[in-house]
C-alpha cells in the first residue's frame, strides 16, 4: 500500500457498498453472467446552487480505493452470517481481483450535467460492486470543491481560508473536504491533518478562549505577540472591536513587535457588522502606522455575504469560511448517479441500454461513450461539450454542427475550434495506469480551466447554460431506443 494518502488506505473500505450491490453480484454469479462485460457511467443531473458549472474532485481517493480492493476474512464471515450468499460467491470474493477499465475526467475540471465524468467497463459483478464508492468519493469532493470555487470567486483574489472542520459531517468530511476546498480555490485550511496528509497549508492563530483566559485583553495579545512575533494575527472581537480590540492590538504592535523589529500580520473580526467594523479598524490601523496590517473576516460567511461586504466597501484582505463551505449548506447534495449504459457482446460490439422515466431529466444516454470539449481557437474559451460514441473521431479541422439533444431544432455550426477529449484512462484491466498530480498542480489546473469559461457561465445568479450536446450517431441510438420502448 502507498505511504502517502494514508487516510483512506489505512482502512479497508471494500465493504462500503450498498447491500443491493452484493445481492445483485451474487445473483449475477448464480446466473452465470458475472463475467459479462458491462459499461457504467457516472454523471450528474443538476449543478449545486443553480450554478453554471461544477468542479470535479475526488479522483485520487477513488484511485486509492480501487487499488486496494480486498475482501478480508472478517468481511467474508459477515456475509456468510447473512445466510443468503452462495459459497461460490464467497469464494469469488475471497480471491477478488479488480479487472475493470476506468476512465475519468481529471481533477479540477469544470463539469456539466449529463456528461459521463467517470466510466467503468468490466465484468458486471465488479462494475456493480464499486458503485457506492465511485459515487460517494466523487459526489462529496465535487460538491465541496464547487462551493469553494463560488466562495473563492466572490472574494475576488483575496485569500479564503477553510475554517469548517468542527462543523463538517464527520472527520472524513472535514479532511477530504479541506482537500476539495483547496482544489476549488481556497488558500489554506484550519485542519492540521489535511496539511499532514494532503499538503493543504494549515493556518491558525488564536480563539476567543485565549483572550478570555488572561486577566485583560491587552495581556492576552501581549503574550501571544511575544510567542509568535513573526506571525502575529490577533482576534479583536472578544469584547469590543473598536473600543478595546483594535486599540489593544495597536498598543501591542507598538510595545512588543516594533521593539523586536517585527511588523504585525493582521487582525481578525469574527462578529458584528463586519463592513462597518472593518472600515473603522482600517482607519485606526493606518493612522497608527500599520497600513500593511491585514484584516480578516470570519463568522458564517458565504459567497453572497462576501460579495455584499465588498460591494459595501468593507476593508477586508482575507476571509475565513466555515460551515457554509465545508457542508455546502445552501445546496448540500451533489446528485451524481451511476447507471448501466451498455453490455458488450461476444463479438466485441455493444448493446446499448437506456433507463426511462416519467421525468425527462432522469432518462439516461445509452451506449459506451466519451466526450469532447470544444475551445475557440481565437480566444481559448470553452464553447460546448460534445458527447460521442467511444470510437467516434471528431475532426475539428472543418465545420461541426451541434444541436440541443432535447430541443433538436436549436443548431449551431462551429468553425475554428479545437476539440479536446476529456476522459483519460485510469485503469486498464484492473491495473492503474494513472498517476495523480500533486494537489498544487490540481489546484493550478482548476484555476486555468476556469479561465477558459465564459464569464456568463460563472455568474452566481441566472448563469448562462453551457451546452452539452450529443453526436448525431449517439442521438440516433438514444432516439431509437426511446421509440422502441414507447411501442411496448
């Protein structure tokens, strides 16, 4: 097992499945079709917060999980105790060897509803068993990275620190959530273990309890400055920001830091009317000769509050964001799903499969697929995504006509574009062929990809709908299956 990324690897998560995955897997084996090659897509239907895009995250942890699939004797004993699984199935699990092909978009990629962001192709018994962890891993981190991207963009270049560990819905959510916020654009985290495990820079100074412990606020600030003179940020709202907090901070800057040859790093305001308080605090600091002393705001912030604070002229240099980001409180579910889309025949051809529903958005797109992103050669902006059959080759040297797969009369002809295939191989016959980039590289890639999206797609309110279109061949297959089933 790997020495790094140890948080997931040190526990065996193979049994983190929905029970029906096990009953179906046993059934496949009993029916003699366990080795039938099937194709499953992971995709999502709705962007959190009614935004214009989501951020794909969690691939590194999915790779770790798939690399370490193993049913222990404890797992086998448990399954045996249920009294419903065959000896043949238990023996299969005892000797389990992952043998699927997996493709995925890369972490940090902006993604859109309806396109396959992870594809698993392999023996149906195996492709079915990994469903829960594929969804759990990608859904959670993509949700938090998407929320973090919104908040970081609202801060307009100012650092955003992730402060949500104590409000996350478990320690895994805190640790991996911190990782996801970094991908989405945050600068650092308060979660120390996320720094140790994943290299998300950990930051932090003091809480209100430090100030309360001492007889006076001035003494609390003085002692802290003496211990950390080169990184002195003081929490100034324990009693009164303007009457005591900032004046005491300035006094400590003058009496402790200045004689030692240090400049203060900043102050933090965690309550009250932050816009008003930051303006007054800024003037006090500037008048005292500390224009370089930064002001950080925290206290239940989100993208809308941050945007409003800046519109009100708040004098803020950074933000600490907790529960609203680490839980994606305003939109706490990333609706990724995992659906069977094709079965491979003995001659290597595919039989497409479709799921129908009374709800149009729940009708799946069948067959073994991939997708391309079209970029303008003129300005590099992403124009649309184009889902095709896996073996289709897109020729971007000439004109390509795209159309809305629902409102098929809406067509557009594209020229002077570059077509980039978005899915990359992750596993081949169960062997990992992908090396996860460093977290800093993923974060930089995400920031670069966002630069290629139209500003209209990045709006918080009523964003422009980015089109995900189907190739004519794929649309014909889907349309034919819809017609066939309607005749039943």
